[in-house]
C-alpha cells in the first residue's frame, strides 16, 4: 500500500488523530485537509516525483503538506528549523527541490526574509509557500488549503503512486560527517511503522507524544506513522522542551512515551517532574543511542508503572528495526539494543563480509522491507551501504547473543586506536554515566604523539552536586577498565553540542578539537 491509501483507510475511524494544544483533529478531518492541500499543490504545478523542501515545527499543517505530497507522488525533503545557510543550500540543491514550504519565523529567526534573500543561491527553487506571512510573490499555507478537493485530478494522481516510489529524502543527522539523503519509500516507512506498532501492541486506545522532530525517523516513522497504522492518537508538541513534554503527557494522558536518552535525562531532572501526574504512561521507549544503565534505573524509578524498551533504527532503515522484547528485564534493556522486529533479518559481519558467530563483534547488517532505497543521487555511497543482496550495512559494531539480542559495541567511525588497541567510546560512556556525579558523557579519539590516538571524554556533571575532577574520573575508570581503555583526557563542561534530534554531536566535538578550540 501507499501512505496516501493508508490515510484514506484510517479516515473511516471516527476518532482523534492529532491533539494540537487545545484543538483536536480527527482522522476524517485530517484526510479532508490533506486532499485540499494536495489540490493546492497540483494547482501550483507540483506533481509526481517533484521534491518539496518542507521546513517547520511539529504541527498539523506540516503533516498536511507531508501527506498531501504522499498522495500525489511528490517527494518531501524534511528540513529542521535549526538549519541555516550551509545546510539548506546543500540539501535543497542536492535534492533538486523545486518548491520550499516553510515557517515564516521560528526561534527568533526570520525564515521569510532569509529565503527571500537566498533565492540566488537556490536557483532550482522556483516557488515558496509559508506557514504565516511570506515575502512579496510567495504563497501561504492558507491559500494552499483553500480550494475544495479536485476529485478527478486527485484520483489520477493517486493512481500514479506506487509503494516503491520515494516518499521522502531524509538527510542523515550528521553526527559523523556530511549528510546523505536516505530515500525512504512508501513501502519502507510503512514496514517499519507496522512492525513497531505490532511489537508494542499499539491500538486505538493509545496516545503517543509527538515531540521528536518530523525531519527524523523518530518523529515521522516511530510516532506519526506508527499511530496512523494502529489508529492511535498523537499529542503534538511544536518542539521538545522538558516542561512542555511533561505538561502534554499529563494533559493528553499519553500512554507511549518515546525519546532519545538526552530527552529522558532532561524530563527526569526537571523541577516539576515529581509534581506531574504521569500514571497514564504504560510504555517508555528510549532510542537513538545506547540506553545507559544509570538512565534505565532513573526511568524505572520515574515511571514505575511503565515498561521500558530500547529502540534501534536509522534513517536508512526508515525507522525502528530493533526493539527490546516486551519481557526484557531492565538489566537486559541497559545491556542490549534488543532483537530485530517483524520479519526483518539481522546479521553480524567481519571485515571480509562473512557472517560472525554469536559473541563476536562486527558490523550490524539489516535486511527487510524497512530498508531505504539508497542515497539520493549518490551511487558510490549507496553501493557501500546498500548491498545488492538486500543487506543494509549500518556502520554500527555489535555482538549478537545466542538468543538474538544485539549488544552495541560502538560506531565503526567512532572507534579509535589507543596504543594500538581498538577502543569504542560507548563502553566508557556507559561506565562514566554510572558515576554518581556524571549526567552525560561523550568520547572521541584525538591525535597523540606517543599513543597514536587517545580518548578525550566530555563530561556533564549532575545538577545540584559537586562536579567530578579529571583525577577522580581517571581513578574510577582505572579501577574498572583495562588500562588501554582508560581515557587520557577529561573535559568537565556544563553542556555538549546536540544534533537537531537531541543526540550528542560527536563530529562537531571532533571538529572543534581539530580546529584548536582546546588551545584557546
């Protein structure tokens, strides 16, 4: 099926789809809005295969454009409101977007004025539409949605859409380098969302929190599409804040709460957490990176009535492909990523591409309908990652246990050689966050004249306490790790840079170090 067809089927449900503050949008009302926006897109000359740059917050209007594009076979290029000239110029140019639909302002930044002055740098973009006020000659979302649905034109457009058509070009978050546009299809996003919904038994009684950005699979696949295929509702937040998330959980009685680990740390540490009524949450899902043991315990204490699960997925898998089994104990959740879900397959391979036996560390590869169609207009990069036999090379190093649980060892690109020994930062990060004075930890390998590379770890102290010293952390690690794994450098800091989705931005830490920031 296509995404448009799934929405059309869902419109027969007489229930809420989106909670937007004090407003509620039913499946039927949203389907009708999508038809009107699709009609508006067709009237502006947007058709099958055209790319739409879509920049905005988590709103029903953003989603209406997304589903309208899906309905007529256009391809969405989701963009984050934190992007600026370099990212936008690259992504709009590389994708060949011909129209941009954007917020007029966000976070104090005037996107209408920006795009008005940016037109010479994006000559391929010939049309601009804004959620709000634009510039002279641009359109508005209200105009786009003003026309009644054009039934015959929409029917013809629907017939042209195939499940294997591209749905969106989703640029990687760039934690390790230059973004690549993963081509997610109608089939691949529905496969991932359906497998996730089936795994958790999500149904019409559930309410998911929509606070993860829609330009990320955590927001669009693991939240919106998982709700669509199961008939659940979504409580929207324009953007994440710990206070806003907690208020939305309480107001809308959220049952399934997902987030990257950093978000859970911020919510649990918020001053209003203890006063909130959060008993509706039956499932907590922490994805995006390894769920450290200390965080698992904190979530268990903060949401005692809820089960906790890890989620592993990436843009190239269209969303979740590995989840903690429902029966996993907290210790197992903290130690493993979980098991492959649905009818997807997982294997661990060595440097020569051959499969490895249980317990041996190698690259995780995934195969199944969730795998994206490659990288947009990047044949060499596609060939390296998307193998011809259907296997996706994730770049993550794992070991598979005999029962199928996957244990994360680290990113291939994050590994460094300290004195000739392979070191994966995630192992040390897990240890450091178990220290009573440490809230967050992030490690990178940096050049060293003697050892080749050494570990440099950035540590954010827990709020309200005495920060640890570098000497204290060195001794702590030396008592618990092999000598070659003990970090040689510690940086105690109040914050670390984050990607738009809330992951620690390790490539930026590395760039800052190599640029000599530590010498200033």
